[in-house]
C-alpha cells in the first residue's frame, strides 16, 4: 500500500464547500477547492433572511431542538429522512456559536446579545440574522477561515475552474475529477481519496429564477450521468416573493414578512388605484385571513400557491400577475434591518419600498431534491425535552452524505436530504454549514480508512480515458457545423419548465413538457457555438452545461409525473391530497440508456409520525 | 434624445479584447429596447445573437457575473465612463444621464482599467483577494470545536462591522481611485475597509499590529490621497472615509509605539 498522504477535493465554494474545507484542513488533510467563480462570489451570498437555531430566549418560551426538528419535518411534509434532521437541528445552536466566534456580524440587542427574528413555519423567534444579507455575511466568515488555511498552505484554491466529470475506477470508486480552467481552457485530471460535490441548486433549468447564473445543476447532472442517483429531483421550491425581471427574478426575502411585512391585493378585482389610495378596509390580506396562526409566515409553498391562485382569480394588482408586499408601515428601526433588500428593490424598480408597497410574484428558488446520499444512523441519548427515542447520525461515519458512488459525497443544496417536500426559510444556510462541519470529518475518515484503494495507485489508463472523454466533448462542440442556437434552446427549456413544473403541475402539461424536452435534446445535437476559440470561452461552457440542464429537466419531470399526489411544493390539482401509501417514499432516479429510470425507496419515520399538514387553515 | 415611447432599439458599443496580449477594439450592437433593461440583459442579448451593426458575425462578449442582484461583486465594469455593477445599472438611467444609446452616441461598455484584462470585459481581480491574505483578513479562532459563543457586541459596533462586511470585493473603489494603478503598489480603500473590519472585532484585534505593519509599508495608508472617489462609487455605500481616517490614526499610533518600544 502506498503511504502517500490522502487528499480531498471539494467542488464548490459556497457555505457547504467552505465549511467542509475548513474541517478537512483542520484535520491536517490537504484540500483542493474548485469553483467556477472566486469562492467569495458563490451563490450563498444571495441568501438574505437568516439561519435557524434553538436559542435560550426561545427555549425559555417552550422551544427546543426537538421542535425545530418537528417544524422541519412538518414543513417538508414528512418526505425527508429523520435522523439527519435530528442531527442538524440539535447541532444548530453550536453552529451559531461557532459562526459568532468567527466574527460574523450578527445583529445585536441593546444588551449585546444576538438578535432574533420570526420566520416562516414557526411560531417562535429562532432565526439569527445579519441585516438582510445573512448568507453573504456567513459566506464571508467561512471564506476568511479558508483563506487562513490557504495562507498556511493547507488549501489550494482552483477558482475559475469548472468541474467536468468524476473519475471513477474499475471498482466503481470515485478517485478524483476532471476539471477545466475557464480562462486557458486547459482540461486536467485531479486525484483525491474523497470528492465532495457542494455545487448547489439547478435554478437555470427553469430559465429565470432567484438563483445565480452559475446554478445550472450541471455538476450534479454530470455525476448523475456518471452513475450517481438523484433523490426526489421533482421537489423544487418556488419562493413566494421575488421581483420579476428581464434577466432574472430577484429575491425579496422572507425576512420582510418575518419583520412584519404584509401581503395583500385590492379587494376589488382590477382596482387600478395607487396602493396608498386604497384604504385599509378595501385591502385583502389573504394570507392573514386564511391562516390566522401563521399569517404571512406560512411555509413558502403555501404562500406561493395562495399568491398564484389569487392572481389566477383576477385579484392581482390591476389585473396583473403581481401582489403587494408591504413594509411601508413598519417603524424605521425595522426598515433599517431590512436595508440590504429594500435598497435592491429600489435600485431595480425605481420605487422606494419604505414609502410604497412592493410588487412581487413567486419564482423558482431552491432544489430540495438532488444527489442521493446515505448516512449511518446512531441511537442518541435523549436530550431533555426530546422524544423518547432519538436517532441521529453517527459522528464521523465514513459514509455520511456519500452518494451511491463510493468516494463521491454531496453536501448542501446539491443533496436531497433535510427538507423533504418543502424547505423552511432559514434552514438552507443551516443545512449547508451543518453538512460541511458534521460530515467534513466523514470525508477525512473515508479518505484515510474507508476507501477501497488509494487514489495515488490509480492507473494512468483510467485517468487518460476520462480526460479524453471530456476533450472529445469539447472537440465535438467546437467542430459542430450545426444551426441550433444554445441560448434559444435554453430560453425555451426555461419557459417550458416554468409553465409545466413549478407551482401547479398536471399530468397533461408535464407530459407535454417531457415531449418538448425530448425534442430540445434532439435539437441540441445540432447545436452550434458562436465562439470556437480556446481562450476564456464562456459560450462553450454554457453550451456544454445546456446539455446537462436538458438531462436534469427530464429527471425532474419523470418522477413529478409519476408522483400522483400533492406533497409540499409538489402540487397536483389532479391529485390534491397527500397519499402516504404508496408515496411516503423517496423517488430514486437513475440514468439508464440516456433516460431517467424511476424507482422508490421507503422513508422511515422513527421519531415523528406523519400528520396532516394544514397550518391551521380556515375552511 | 428620443422619447422613450418611440424607442424601438438602442445601441451599445463594447470594448473587446480577445486575450491579454491582443489589442483592444470596439464593436457596436443594436438591441431591441424594453423598459427597465439592465446592462446584463444587453450582454445576454448580444450573446444569443452576436451580430454587429455592420452585419459582422462576432462572438458573445465575455464578462464576469454571477448573482445578478448586486451582492456577489462579480459584474463590475465601466459603463458610459462610470464604474459600477452591470446588473444594477439600468439602460434607461444611462440614456437619461448621458443622452446615449443612439447610433452616433452609443452606450459604451468597457472593462475596468486598473486590472489586467483576461478577455473583453472580464478582468483579473486576484490581487484584491491576495491583499486580504496579506492583512490576515480573518478572526484567529482556536478551531471549530464547540467552545461557546463569541464575544458580546454593542449594537453600534455591530452596525459598523456589518456595513464594512458588505464589501463584495467588486473593485469599484480601486477603479475610481486616482492613487491606485495597474503598476503601482497602493492597496486602496477595499483593504482599508477590511483592515478596520477585522481590527474592530474583539478576537480579530489580536492581529491588529500585524495588519498595521502592512498598512505602514509602501503602498499602505500613507499613500492615500484622500480624493474620496471610493466613497462616491461604492455600490454598498461602505463607510470608507471613516475607515481611511481610523486606519490612518491606528497606523500613526502603531508607528509611534514601535518607535518608542524599539520593536521592528
């Protein structure tokens, strides 16, 4: 056996990738960190509202980690595995403490304690925040610690490098990656004893979303084509409040409602009066009316559907497909806490939201599903206030959040754990950092002891095979004499996916979309680059990822059509109820003969039995 | 200027450069007008149909972008002669401000001039990240073990740190600075802001002297000419004047202390 020191590769430099990097570097194992952008520009910066954790103030009002878990499971409509959620919610307070020690500028009370805000799906204040740019602040805090390890020589950053494919040996074990320098266009192999994908969501499959342009889902779809499975890819979160735009839909954080913002439309259809001229009694606060307990803070899928149907019924502002999100009545101090998002609204629309209500509409926001991962369960000592039987994840087990491909892991939004049918607001930042911190040691343990053979012993033939595979793809695109325009195919893909597979999903419409995507895949074979040069060619990178987006789109549609029930974000007017038998299951999607192949896996509910998810709706 | 209701199209002139060694050149594109377009939308439209006004088939313009909501800092460029984020700069604003957008007087898009061009509007800002390493831009925690909460913080102190922490390493402050240049060693306002950010944190302050050593060197705080252009262009309105003043004072005190204690 070679005594060569193990190495770990982290793909993606958002919260999940950076927190994993810190843990692995701290354990003394060198890390190669790959990102398509300087890591400080990763999509995690876009998270606004906050990060959930039980805290002493909430605890003394009856809140606990157990309730945080329960809320997460109830919000997710009981589709998720419970042990990882147990572990995540019980670690959450310690994660906040660590971020606090790293210097993240969390908002403070007069006494200097960390301030808290209310968020969707909870009746307790358990969301920690830094203004309305919490994701940015957390990402920077982790980026700084990674920079420290980089200065110590423990981390090598490969920024502006694109992940192309996992290197998988004859035993089916992942041994590294093929990546491409986005400036010089050089394609190179990198070996490692454990590889973690921390590559985020797939919003670009839907054209315009709240996600960054780098969130194509391409990296995940490449792993899928290489044999990794998807879990629940049909579960896509549509955020209720975004600013519709020509190039993207910009997020308007749930924190606006958490701080007291109200959603309303004029009671009279087609009312064209300016909002401030409409008196209070002529405004319809439909969320507050329908959900007296949670009001504007029902989970996102519920708020999204209510807004969508209010507009379908003709109550949108002046007959349009937009509703008001109103913070104009809030006190100045509260508006200050929301400054980061309110100034963005003003910059893009020209209207000052502290004076006039914002106009918003739902937009694709988050991928609950993603790469399928496993974990090792462990019975835990019951914490006071917890249920009788508690099952978490085993600390440091070498398979925590590993995909079905040994040696290939998935952390953060790219995996399918934690959120089930819908993610609660301010649980994403927690999930990403938890994965990195808790499962980072699993990477180390796998790289040191869990692996079947060291990466350093991998044969050159296998490495060459994968390099050639990727080089051939590039050559084929560059030499294509086709006619199809990749940007045009992408636009049509996005329009179709948004129309068929977001807020409302019917069998008929999704079948049509599946035909459209198949046709687009055919059209793609005739795709043509407008730039065939070999220096910083973004046209090539985009066009290559487009193929992966098309393949991901099919993997979303097939299980969405087959899931003949409504659960969380997956709303089927043709099957409006949740049907636990047979759908209390993970959709497993495998790539077989260029097609998605669907099967199911049971989801155990060892701690919290499923219950009806009503949020106290008045009938 | 054409009245906006009559506008059907507008013109954009882009500074192109195929690689660092090649000479730059300009290309003009005609784009369909819509209200509320941002500059990114123009570049996206060009990418899908890269044909110049002369009918020449060109290539998509290369530029850096990611979030498109002015928080990642990637898409900085010089638009109509002014530096800013191309996601939050609207075509209507430029037409209104400069009277541009016509065929004879198109909206100009150029890369920042204070950084090496990689290609077209995409520049190399790695020096900004390297500077963060030089100033030890981190809080030196003892490790990620569970060691309880960080120090309590006064809301006013938090407010200052929060404002400084919104720096997205976009480079606007450096592009606008008369002291900062491609060849020179002046580090610029970004670094002063970040130095104050870390020096203000209770644990971060344990590396304060190391950071001020860097501030004392050539290219440090004494090279600041106080033109205050940085504050004018900062998209996040960071308190950079305050940072420059405070870091100036901290550095002076640091030098005097070093002089009297004889420490090098």
